[in-house]
C-alpha cells in the first residue's frame, strides 16, 4: 500500500527537525541519562573526527573529502589531498591532529592510495592553511608494500605515541596468510617517525626480509585504536564470524591471525589451529557474536568524575557497526559492562573524546556527528 503524500511529508519534516544541529536528546547508560546533541549532519560515509585547538573540527568522508567545521559558520571542504581510491572499505580514512598542531599546523591522515591496479593503505602529512581551506606541503610518509587489490580490510587507524612516533593499523586486505608474513605490511601495525623514517627501536628493523616499519603482526582488520592514560597502545579488530578482539599491543608481538581465533570462517569452518598457540598473544577480551567494532576512546578528565555516573573516568568506549550501539568497557581485564543504544548510535564508525571531555561519535548511516555530555 502506498503512503499518502501528506504522511510522507510529515515524516520527512520530523526527521529533518530531529537531525537539526543543536537538537538535544537523551541516551542512557545503566539507567542514567546522557545528553546527546547533533553537531553536524549531511555527510556521505563519514569515517573520522579530529579536533583543532581553536575549537573547530575535522571530519573525513571515505569518498575522499576532508571537511573543516568551525564552531560557528559553515563547513568548508579542504583541498590539496592526494589521489585517493574509494573502493569498498577503502578511501579517505583516519585523520590525526598531533599534539604540536598549534606550532606546526600539520595534520596526518590515512587513505587508500592507488598503486596501479592495486591500492594500499598509506599515510600522508600536510600543513593546514591559516584559513583552513587547503593542505600545503603534502608528503606521503608511508604506503604498504606490496599493494593488494580488493575492497576489504584497509585498517587505517592512526595514533600518536607519547614519544611522537606514529602508529598506523593495516588490515590483512583479505589475504589471511599475509598477516603472518613479515615481508609484507598486510595485517600489521606499523610505527614510523613523524618524518617518515624508521625508529631505531622497532622490533624487526635489523631482521633480514622483514619490513622495518612493523611494530606488531597477526592482525585481521584493526578498526579502532587509542592510547590509555599510561601511554599504552590498544586496538580493536574485526574477527570473521565471531572473534572480534580488543588487544593490548606490545612491541614485536604476534596476535595470531589466521592461526588462532575465537571465531569461525563465514562458511562455518574452523579457523587455523584453534584458540591458542605458544608465541601468539591472547586478546584482552573478545565478542562472539561479532559486533564489528570501530572507533575507540578512553575517557579521562574532570567531566566524568562520578564513579556512579552514566560514564566515568577510565571507561573505554567502542562503536559497533553491526549492532548499532556504543560498547562501554571497564575493569581489569576489560569487559563490556553496558550498551549505550538509541537511534543516534546506528552504525557507529568513530568515537573520540574532545578536549573539553565530551564524547563525539559518527553515525555512518545517517551521516551525522553527535556529541555526548553529562
């Protein structure tokens, strides 16, 4: 039965009013209210958020667009990006605003770089112009070798270490066994210096045949990454059918994919040799069934001090692409203690803590940027 035109118009008007920037609603965590407000909408496949010191925001779109959102006024598209191949899960991915942005004006971003008929996860740096409309002095710091064709498992999350080095997650690109091959970047987390050089203390820098950028290996598709308050690197990554993981990333460690896993192939067949093997790390926690985790943030600061609050200092938040919620993790070891869920949390692609302590997240399906505060 076809809906009446006046009914359709009413639904559209209600949806537009709900999505209007500044509209405030409530989400709940363990029965306590969280205020959630629309900060911006109308994006096409938004992927990542970055915060500038002046209170403005950067947002990437996987299709290859980078936007500047001032606190007041209209968003502006930033020009000067390199060639980007938007293919399946690949495109323009993460954006990183380093700690010294106020002095350097530099930003870093990950993307799928065309490599002939193939494409590889790559990392670039550029200087953001004073008017925030252009990237200048663009340089490619890293690109995976050899490249891999196909639309899957680019990884792409960026983290700045306490020492100023840069971590980049790279998925296996759909080539499972490559994650166990140190001569390839597939299924690895790499670590490089800000100028693209290789840190002398990387674990495989002197190992013949190994890619010297590799920090850890045996990853499937890390889609969230963060540093905790102690400067420790954490990632979450997609399993196959079950076996999504949270990993505490150690120098030179092998996280097992595809030799060990808590999931199964999509066909239902067993993966590798089981759930454990000597010399391979166990996840801190895992999900089964898979939630398709993406984005990861650890809360800190005075905005969330109440140990009985809806969120609290030390919580880790992870977005779910599959089940449309924000997972709240806590404890030692981490475990999921709550699911923050509402219309706003549909397909959460990225989640970050802003400088003021609030939590911002991306609803990929709606193309909307939200902010959570007490």
